[in-house]
C-alpha cells in the first residue's frame, strides 16, 4: 500500500513541475509572436519600425538616422521597459524644437517637421548611448 501512495505522489510532483515549466517558458518570451526578442510587434505584425517611425529599443534609437520630406510627422515609440526622452539638439546643448518629456514603455511621441534641415536629437536619460538624426529634404 505504501508503494502506491509514493507512486501517486511522484506522478503529482512530475505533473506540477511540467505545468510550471510550460508556464515559465511562456513568461520568458514576453510576447506571443514566438520571436524571443522580448518586444511586441507593431499592429501590422512587423517586428521593426514602420514608415516615419523610430523605436526606442535596447537603449538605442532604431533607426538612428531617418530621412523624410517636409511636412512629415515622425513618431517615436518606447519599446523598452524603462523611461526615455526624445529631445532635440545634442547632449549638453538641447534646442527648443521638441521634447517628449519622460516616456514609459509603449508611450509614443510625434513631431511634424515643417522645414528642411538636419535635426539631431537625444535621450536626456541616456545621452551618451541614445542619439539620432532626422534629415528633412
């Protein structure tokens, strides 16, 4: 009789460990698209920024350089789980053209570029790591 109880207990433990392992594997991915990058895809299912869009991802602007036409609205999306900013100018020399303020995960900021030129920008929180440029033609 004792053997049966031990056997049943062993099956129960194995079943519980299996359930926990399956749950852990889903939790580690961070999204449901199976790409293991920890980031969600955009609404179209793409795992990259859309047209005229810049992602803040892995403490970088992606892409770091973007060329657009006059009158184009650029949208930045924070894909990181921590705060960033999008601030015009350079570290130590910001300009007053645009500043997103603090952006949490999945927050967005948009700015419409009305004149031609080259517009550098950076993250106030990570000024040495996160810089980018918008070129307007």
